[in-house]
C-alpha cells in the first residue's frame, strides 16, 4: 500500500531541507521583520528627535521666508521645493539608514538570506480560483485569519494604552514653541513606534515557533522517501553489493599474482592457506602476501604447486597467521621464532633440491601457537 501525505511521520533530512532552500521554501515570520524595523525606526526617532526637529524647523522657516518676486517665480518655487526635499532626505537619512539595515538583517534571525530564482517561475496553479478558495477555507487559512485578528487586537490594545498614557503630552504640543513642538512630536512618534514594536514582538514570539513547526511539517517525509533518498545519495544496495563483489574480485586477483613470488605457503591442510615472503634487503620481517580459507585456500595452494612454491602443512601456524596478520602486513614479533623455523626449512629444502640431498624434516608446531595476539 502506498504511503500518503498523512503518513509523513519522518523528520526531513538535511538534503530535503537544502532542496527546499534552493526552491525558496524557508521559514519566514513577517511579524519578526516588522517588529525589528519598527523598533529601530522608533528608537532612531526617539533618540534623534531633537536633531530632526531642529532641522525641520529650520527648513520650514527658510521655506516661508520668500519675497513677493520669489513667490511669483515658478522656476524659483520648483528649485526651492527640490532643495527642501533634499534637505529633508538628508535630515532623515540616519533613521532611514538604520531602518534599511534592520530590514536587511532581520531575515537572518529566521532562515537567513537566500537567493532563489525558482520562486520567480510562472506557476499558473497560483492563479486558479479553485486553489485560491481551497487555501482560504483550509486549516492554514483559518489560522492566518485568527492570527490577523490577534495581531489587530494586540496592536490596538497597545495603541489605546499609549494614547491614554501620552494624551496630555499630545494635547500640550499646541502650546509649545514650534521648534520644541516639532522635536517633541518626533520623540512621541518614536515612543509610539517602540510601543508598537513591543506589540509586534509579542506576536513574533508566538509566530516564530509556529512558522518553524509549520515549515518542518511541510517537509516531513515518508519512509519510502527516506529509502529513495538513501538510494540516490549512497546508491542502491544491489549496486553497492555488486561494486563490493568486483572490488573483492580485483583484490583477490592481485593477491593471487603475489603467490608465485612467495617463499612458502603454510596450509591447514585445505581449510587455511597463508603465503609468506621475506626479502631481507627490503623487509624488516616476513610479510603475508596472500591468505584465504576453503576455496580461496585451495586456489592459493594450486598456484603454489604450479610455480613450485614450497607448501608446509602446519595447521596451528596457518590458523594463527590467518587470524592475526592482514595481507601486506609483517608478522607479529610473537611469531618470529615459528616463521624463522619455517624459512629455515624452506632454505634447507631448496638446497637439498639443488644438490639432490635428502629433504629436511619439516618443523612441527603445537596448538599453543594459536594463542598469539597481534
């Protein structure tokens, strides 16, 4: 039975999250960005209110000091308006700059920056009225509607509290000198924005965990999807098994090519086979160049017989070598004496073959040699 969306019980993998990121699917909280921007703008206006008030008062005073000829000169009015706009922009530049920085850096707190052109692709399904109604009357639509009402209630509550608290200051603005009134108005506006930022911060404290949970729920996977992803990233088990088999076969062939160069093959007598080689000019100790059990051991023995490599039946030593030494490694010091006896026998055997003398007696080893450890 195929797994449905209701059975997406597995957490999203890093690969799934990265693919979603490339498609532009990241957890976002508009309330978090709005709270950051409002807070920075409010703090800037509150701290720089005196400076802004003085600049605005000066601009207003200079703009009203026009002669009759200047007031009737259309070109003069346009130039004066452009100059006033420039001066106003320069005066507000610190607050606008801080607000811009907050708007750019706020997304880093949740999801980070992400440049994705996939979201710009034309998708006609987004224009479908049916799909739109489904989104409106879905669980997510209901949640968004509840969030909108909650945001409105919280922001309205903070607005009412602020107006009630600052009502006397607001009413007193008309009785203050113009320059002080403008600066005071900027300060009150900054306080109001900070209060609104506090309200948006409370909403963001609830919205951020919700967005993270909702994003994770969207990316949850079925067990079948997990298995398919593992196949894509690590390869299917059948292919991996085939690769391992090929690698083992290549390693076995390389190992068999070393058997003709061995000095001796120690066997048990058919279950185990270990080929040893020693070059006193290049090796500190004898090295295992091939080893195997059962069929591999029989193949090693056959190659040794074909190339006239001496074969010594020493079951305890064969088992000890096979267990304690890997291919390409030197024998452990605990087996030096036993292997030295084997090599001595091999050298004596070669000498006897050249001279036609009586072959030497092969060395014997008891079962205690199997207790050695690498």
